[in-house]
C-alpha cells in the first residue's frame, strides 16, 4: 500500500497523500488511516474513491 494515486480530471494538479503546501486542497484521513487530498468541490468524490480503493485493498 505505498501508492498515492488520486483521480484528477483537471490535468493541471498533481494529487498525492503528502503535504504539498497547496492551501487550496484539504488533506483528509479515512477511518482506516488512508490520507488523501480533496480539492474544493471534489471532497465527496474523493471520499468515495478512497473508500472504494480501501475496499479493493481489503481494508474494509
């Protein structure tokens, strides 16, 4: 589980699980400790994607 993948469709923003100092994004953590960055307006979509990713990895 070392990958930090995040779906993006804006083509200009690289998303990762690290602190990149981007004040326009919000770092969230799931109940299972998976960190992800949610851009404004994309938090729900990211949350759903991360939950599905965790489920695929057997964390749920």
